[in-house]
């Protein structure tokens, strides 16, 4: 029987642990925190904010894998009357429909964007600069980067398409991602996975194989390997609860600059006490910008989409997520150029900044499958279809 050690009990670590245990391996997971889930944890309440993921994209490989195992659970969908309250800020005012130039970039017939060009130049060539900028800023909802137009055209185009798809790909686990994490943890437990929480690993275990399923920063420190780095975003997160008012927007997407504010209780009433709404905003900020700059831009979007919100606030919190929103690929690079999963000597990386395809948490998922298939010496495709 294979024995495998997984360091990190987030979405990647749990995926690796379940996959390895299903393949018959004896698995031990070490998690530094006292609970599992990593960035996929949800606050206890009364305001059930997610630190990281909100949306589970139905087009991703993790969707099928989780569903086959009954791990997704009840989903909260956006009622049509709420979906109709999606607003876009364009040229300083709110509108209901995207600018035509931006829509033209979503035409199914449009060729795949090149890896080597930056998105803004490529898109401006097709629809002009204004539409290109609006599209880049819209895609920021899945990019968390202050200058999405400067990234690889192929990388941004994939995220733009998936973020704008109709019917929407984004689904929301009722009660937050923690409910998915709890089901994954139960599945791992039932498969005999040994889970050790409050178990920070400071040196790589001598018994291999080992899957390092931490953030890339933590993996760099743990493995003492300075080559383990890749660009990511830096984003101001503004979470607030407001007293309910009819007519509030469902979400406001900023097309003048990257930024997104969403009322998550529109789809899931369980996230805040009765009579209150939970709103979360994410405003990507440039290296020279501060948290306050992001907060100021979030407040502009709130002023537009949620009239009188300042007088209705019952709770509020702000933070900066730096390097925690997954990989972004500059022009000339793709996921294949990121730090490889196989580090040699029986050590494998899983996480959202490593060499694996997908959007956001899908990269953690795909790399976890690859890491386990390499660790157990099996064909990755066998595992994917399992
Ligand atoms: C604001 C925000 C919004 C996001 N929105 C979405 C979204 O809508 N959809 C989506 O798909 N993704 C989203 N993401 C990305 C998603 O959160 C991540 O891709 C995913 O949660 C990463 O999971 P992971 O297991 O790779 O890493 P993590 O969740 O970071 O897990 C790593 C784990 O390793 C543990 N650890 C670290 N060092 C050690 C050590 N030395 N020993 C033991 N344990 C250790 C940590 O405690 C942690 O539990 C978002 C992220 C952020 C920040």
C-alpha cells in the first residue's frame, strides 16, 4: 500500500487526500490551522463571509468531480428579479447592459486570443480601446488584478468568457464554501484519511511521497526554493452588512476600473441576520496603492448601487488580500510556465499558482489530481475519469 503525506488542508489538500485515499493509499494530512479549508473557510456568523472563494464555476473540472461524490450540497441561485439588478458602471454612471464593443469581444466566432500579446492591445485591435478596457475590467471579477489589460490576451479572454457566460457558470454553495469543505472532510474521514490539525510542518518529511498543498509563498519557505514564485493579484476586500432596502443592486461591476461589489444575500439569505444584507466588494489595487484607495473606490460603487448605504451599515470590515487570489499569467506565459507540480525526490506541489490549467480554485483542484497521479505513479487521465 502507498503512503502519502499531504501538507495543507485547504481545497487542494482535501482534493489530494480524497483522490489518494480513493486510489487505495494510506493518507495523512497536516494542517497548520485548527480547522480545515484554508481560504475556503467561511466565518462563523452572524455575517457568514468567505475569506476566499464565493463562486463555484459549473464549467470547471472540479464541478463534475464534486458532484459525482455528492460533495456540492444545496446551491443558492440568483433569483431572476435579483439577476436583473446587475449594474455596470460605465463612464461614471450605472447602466444595465454592457457596451456593444464589449459584447463583440464575446462573439463565439472570435478566434482564440494569443498568449504572446497583452489583452488590451489584442482586444483594442478588434473593438477599439474603450470596449477593450471595459472588457478587461469586467474580467477582473475572476482575476483580482489592478491592470487586467496588461496580462496575456489568452489568459484574460478565457476568464472574460467564463465570467460573462449565459446562463451564468457561477454557482454559490448555500451557507458558503465551508459547507463543501465540511463534506470533503467527512468524505476523507470515511475513506480513512488521518487528519492532523494544528500541525504546522516546518521541514519536508523524509518519508515520501509528499504533496505540498500550501500557498506558493508557504511552499517556497518550506522547500527553501526561491524559484517558487508567480504573479498574483492584490485586492482590497470590503465586507459590510446593511439594513435591507428594496431596490438595492444585486451587484455592481466597474467597467471604468477593475472592481466588483456584490450583495451575496440576494442569492443566499442564510449569510446575514433577517432584515440585513451582506455585501462584499473586491477592488484590485496597484502596487503603489493602499487599502484606503481600494476602499474609496468600493464606496463609489456602493454610492451608485446602494443609495443611503452609509446610514444603513450594521457591520463593516476591510482587508487586503495580497498574492491570495491565484495565478495571473503575463504576456508570453501560460499555466505551463508556472512552477512545476513535480519538484523531484517524491515532492509534488498543489495549489492555485502552480502549473495546472483552470480558473482560480480549479488550478488547486487540477494540480492536486496531477500531484497524486504522479505520486502514485499512475496515469493522470485514469484518475480524472475515476
Ligand atoms: C478574495 C478571494 C476571492 C476568491 N474567489 C474565488 C471564487 O469565487 N472562486 C474560486 O474558485 N476561487 C476563488 N478564490 C481562490 C480560492 O480561494 C483559492 O484558489 C483556493 O481556496 C486555494 O486553495 P488551496 O488549498 O490551494 O490553498 P489554501 O486555501 O491557502 O490552503 C492551504 C492550507 O495550507 C495550510 N498550511 C500552510 N502552510 C502550512 C504548513 N507549513 N504546514 C501545514 N499546513 C500549512 C494553510 O493553513 C491552509 O489551510 C478567491 C480567493 C480570494 C482571496
